[in-house]
């Protein structure tokens, strides 16, 4: 995996300022180099989400979200006299 990231980062390092405004074609559609980079980063993020989804699925309850110790939670909450209730938001769907 490291070799793949090295390949990607080396390609980005090799780009010059003039390269960023060039137009390239991806699947018959024109893109600026900046658009292509953004598209690829979004593509990577999609795959990371897939990996996390599968990891959670296969790990089941073993991969629960860690909880903060209670004393930290209490310290972050305002004193009870300063707490205000938040009214429920009404949703209107049309």
C-alpha cells in the first residue's frame, strides 16, 4: 500500500504550476488537472468508506465506538442550573 501512495504523491510532486491549468480527458470528458485530482481524491475517500463499512460489518460489536470516561463527560457539561432545554425541531416534508 505504501508503494501506491508513494507513486501518487511522487506524481503530484512532479506537477508544475502550468500543469494545473492544462485540460486532460477522463472517460471522454475534459477536466482541468485540478478537477482530475479532486475527482481522484473523492474516489479514494469513497473506497475508504467502503473499507470502514466492511470492517465494522465483519468486526460486529468488537468494533464499538470508544466512550469517554464519565468524569470527562461530566466536566464538559455545564452545571445543571445553566442547562436549557432545546425545543424539538418540527420537520415539514412536502
